[in-house]
C-alpha cells in the first residue's frame, strides 16, 4: 500500500470511540478494501484524522490486536494479520507430492474394524416424529446417560445437556462463562481442538504442565494465581501424552480447587468406555461450577456427533439458552441410534474388546521402541507420545522420505519451544511387520537427525 492509498485509508476509517474505529477497520477488511499485510495509519495520524484522543486510537488498535486481526510491529507499524493455519486432529501434515504414497501414522483415528456397525440398528429407530417444543433429550438416552455420568461425579445435583460432540460442548461451555481476554488453564501439551477453540475465541491460554500423572498440582496452582476463570482437564487418556490422573494427583488437584469453587472446571473424558484406567475427577463435592463431557466419537465413530455433558444447575441453565428445540438440538434419530448401540450387549462387548486392543497394540509398540533405545510409555488412548533424542522436524522429514507421515509433537504445545521433542504416533492398526519396519525407520531417522 503506497502513500496515496494510505492517505485514502485515513479517510475511509471512521468512528469516535475505540469500538467504532475497530468496527470500521473490520468492515474495510470484510469488503476487501484491506488485505493481509496492509499497513494501517500510524496512531498519531489516525487520531488527528478522526479528531480523537491518541489514546482512543491506541485502544482501537488494541481491540483489533486482541481479536487477532492486526499485528503490531513497533516502528514497522501496525498491519493486517495473515490468517495463521491451525493444526487439526484427524490427519498429519499432508504430503505435497501425491505421486508418493505415505502411510499416515499421525491421524489419531479409531480403527473402523472396532466400531459397531450402525446399520444393524437403523431399522429399529422408526417412531413418531419429534416436534418443536418437545424435550431436547430422548427419554431412554437420558435415563442411561444420567446413570453413566452420575456414577463418576461427587456433586449430587446434576443436569444433562447434549451437544454435537465434545468440541461443540467445550465451545459452548466456555462461551457461557468467559469473555474475550479471559484467562483459561489448558494442559501443556494440549489437545489441538482446545488450542484452536481458545485462540479463535480470543481467550488467554495459561499453560499447565502435564506429567505421567496428568495435570500438575503446582501448574494448576500457578494458573489459578493468574486469575483463570476456567480449567480444562483430561482425567485419562490425555491427548497427546496418554497420561491419566493418579488418585493422589486427583486428590491434590481437588484440594487446590477447593479455594476456587466458582472457577469453571471442564473434564473432557473423551476416551471413557475405551479407557483402561479408572475415572478420577478433580471436581470436589462442594465445587460450584463444573462440567463432565463425554463424547461417543472414539467408540462409535467420529461421524456420531454426540456428547453428553453433566454440569451444575447454573451452568446447565446457561447452556440451555444456547440450545433450543428444532434449531440447535441434537437429532433425536442420532440420539436413538446412540442409545440402541450402547444398550446392545454385543456392541458393549465389542467396545470393551476395542479398548483392550488399543492398549495391547500400543504396549507392544512401546516394547519394540525400548528395543532400539527409545523409552515411550504406552499410556492410555489411541496414540503414543514418543520422546526423541533429536529435533522433531528432521526426524519427521526423514520418516516421510522412508514412507511414513508422522505427527510432530511441537503442534500440541502452547509455548513456542517445548522442553523435549516428541512425535505423536497412531500405530494400533499396524501389522506386526509394519510395526517392526516403523521402529527400525524411526531409529534410523533419529540417528540421521542428530
């Protein structure tokens, strides 16, 4: 943008308050008058052009910066930000060369062979249509879901809410409790979807380290001291590390939270029925704002977009304002299908065996890694968190050259530089020969990258 265009931009931006000025810049961006990389007028020049106090222009640019729309470059001025790509769950970074087939070991997906076939149950779902104004939770599903959730939460007064998956639940829970710039405690390393949700909403993420026993006590205490208004904790099968809360750690975290009963605690028990570890809650009996979220995507498939949330009455009432019959409810056909599958003893058995299968395959792969000097704990979940004695990028590049598409552990950290390099590998669907080949290629890749 040259001086003439910048002068025209001076005249295009309007407003007397910080909010009005920021809204004017947003409008120019939406209309294409501004593009990523374009410079905005200097604060002093903009203030003089609009006849406002310099502090008003500074505040307007501050609003735009916190929204992620502009980047302040000091003497280089303020520019429209380039949209940053977010790493997504479900696939590793795609290979730009389609002629070279790669085996994706970074997807984090369940094995379709261990997911109950929904076609067996579809014929039994016929019934009268559900109309506007009816209860948003199907009665049979509500009865079973209440028993499922109440068995693992100490507070007696629970309310149930259905959402279109765990990500939807977390987004809605945070939106009813937080506003932009509010601080939230996230595990570090963290599930990609939570990082994405927090960044897009403009919340301030406060990292809480994770060790072999889950979210650390000192980390949570430090986050609460910074004024976080919400905490997201994965009690078991923490993604990406596979860590699960020990009973000792869960008790310590409950004790820390006892002095902060109105901080919203969201427990994401995404692996639930597949987990090989007991559920241990960090929500004490007197905690006032909490939500336990359990989706069905890991054992019924990602396309079954349904999650059950058990929460305190206040949180449930706030959530209900965002869920209304006929608009944002979860389809009753999907609810009935979910209930039909989970009520079938054959499906229950398959899910139970699936959890054991994932654990066994991950443990077997961890044993193979130990044989080449790589110490990776099998943990709990669909993937393995593999420490590297070499930088991640060259290891992943060498694996790609050898035919493997791996997921860099760097993507899961909130901080720019993780303490130790890792890969997150999804290996439960590899044959024994494929697993042995991957271990050999990983060891060679680490040696090459040193």
